[in-house]
C-alpha cells in the first residue's frame, strides 16, 4: 500500500505558475500526475516510470516539469504558463514494479483552476 497526499492546488490567472506536491508513505517504482477536467476522462499529465524515464503529455510539454525527491518520498509538478484548459483536479498516482509500470494507488486530488 502507498498512501498519497497532494497539496499545492489553487486558483491562478492564465500565464501564472503553481507547484503541486505529492507526499508518499513510501517509495514506488512508478509515479505520476494525472488530471480530470469536469465532464472529461482522466488523462495522463506526466510520469516517471520504473526505469526513471520521464514523459509528458504533448499538451504540457515545455510548460510543466515533473520531479521527485527520493529522500522525502515526494513527487512534484511545476506548472508554468498555465492556461484555462489546464483547469482540472490533479491526481498523484504511484505503483508498479521493477519490470512493469502501473498506477495502483491514487491520491485524493487537488483542484487547479486557471482563469483567463
């Protein structure tokens, strides 16, 4: 089991920045950020896989940066140049193994609202 607690969401104007944090109860092979906008399906934002490769959805490339502090079991998402379409509930997820990446554990989510 991995407990995940997100923080750092809030309201910001377009062009602004926010930093999300996700505190994990223990380390995990795979960690990532996902988001779900109202009326839409959950989508992947950025992930770090079991080989520590980082990937981003095309919609956030160049604007968002995922990172982790292994000493604190904390995952971060730095979001810059925010757009109204980034408005969503952002979820931290973790899981996987040395040979496979999946996301079995989820946080409760944190709301990010970007106004134009």
